[in-house]
C-alpha cells in the first residue's frame, strides 16, 4: 500500500477546507458496540466540502488500490479487533434537513410534501426536526441509532415499516464519481435490502415523502417509539440492536426462536445474548469483536442444528478479519 500520510496530504493540498484526519484511530470510538481495532486513517470532511472531497478521495484511492470504508454512526457493524486497513471516510459532518417542498398532486388530493436529508444526519435527530416542523411520516424511525445514509443503504425496518415506504429519491456518487439522483423504484427494494448494497457507490442524500400533522401528535409518537426501545433494553449496554434478520419462513421472529432454545444469557468472553431478548447481543463491558462474532456463530450453529434454520446476520463484520 502507498504511504497513506503522503497520499492524504496530496489529496488535501489543493483544498480550501481541511477535513479532520486521524491516523491509527480506534474504531471502538465510532461504533455502538464500542469494539474494534484501529483504522489506518480516519477522515471526516466538513459539510462544505464533503461531496467534492469524497469524489476526489474515492477516485484517487481507487487508482492507488487503497480501500475506503464508508462510515455512518457505526450502528450496525462490528469492526475487527485488528482494525480497518486503508481509509475510513466518516460522513458524520455531512448532515442537514432541507426545506419542505410540495409534491404535485391531483386537485382532489391533499397536498403532499417531501424533504431532502443529507446522509450523515442522525435518524433520530431527523424525526425530532420533522416534529418541530409539524411533518409526519418517519416517526417509526424515532430512537433508532444510525444515519440516514446507513438507513437507506440497509433499507432499515421497524414497527412494520421500512425506509423504502417513504423514500422518493436517493442522491449518490456513482461508480464514475458523479453526483446523480436515483428515483425510487419499489422493485429495487425488499426486506432490509437496497440496490446500493450491490453497488460501489456513496449515498449523499435522500428525499422522503412527508405530510402535515399536529406537532403534539408527532412528538407523542416519537416518544412512544423511543420509550418502547428503552423498555426493550436497546440502550442498556453497547449493542447493534437486532443481531439476526427475521425470516417469515421460520414461523416465528428470530428472537423468539433463540429464546425457545434457551439461549438467553449465552456468552462468549464479554459478549452475551441479552438476558431479556434473544436477538440482541450486548457488550457487557470488556467484549472484543472476536467475542461477538464467536457468539453469533455459536447461536447460528445451534439454531441450524436444533431447528434447521439458517440465520442471516443483520450485523456487518468489517475490517481485517484474516
């Protein structure tokens, strides 16, 4: 690999704004699981320069065969204890919610609106911002950790609703490092699947459908969702929420299947199946990424052996696992 310091210095040499750059950055600082080794280089460009800087960085890195990992809030990943080779491009400073825009409708229909949201925006923060404006439609995401870019990439789902239910358009840096807008196509999305999972692109923003509502009602719904997550123990320990995807062919939610097999409380090192929920794995305080991965493998092995089901991980294992 080329000298990363010299490579990044060259990328920054002609720039007006310098991003935040750290070498040997512990990824445990940037994931909800609070585990993970060091990134060779971690870069967070400011909002003003993010799209142009990202395009320049990704293009140059591709030419030099330097891997680049796109980081949101680290809410659905486990980074290897050995860390991440190459560059971590952090989207956290690229946040903001655009103005409400009216969507053309028939005269007989109620007015519909949309808002465009930058990819680094906190999902939970977005729901609060919309509530302040009296805009409804995304309350089901309240309390969810993660960024808008990550939620679109994963087609995040909870409370029987998915991001794709409200998504109108996604702006990306495509494979040629050009900014383009992709209109929503329902055929491209399914349960926790999006077309961006199979493309080497960077999500820049997303436009969602919203409608007017009473502020008090929207805030009440937001708080109801946050309270439900709290009562389910999502915030008691570092975790990534659901560890495995649900599969309707199994007849029961994954968490219930794990419960029925008596696996609550099962542990590997500092990682443990939450004593209160079968599909949440927690860091009890000193877990390593390897502990988490070993525990998930053991759960999947037992479910396969005892029930015949192949569990699919919802958590992404990234970095140097060799």
